[in-house]
C-alpha cells in the first residue's frame, strides 16, 4: 500500500492506539 500514504497514516494511528 505504498500508493496510499493517507491510509498508511490512518493505519499507523490506529495501531498506535491499539485498534
């Protein structure tokens, strides 16, 4: 998913929260 930086940021934020 290197073509979706926004999705990467969202996934990173969710992972950081523990979702």
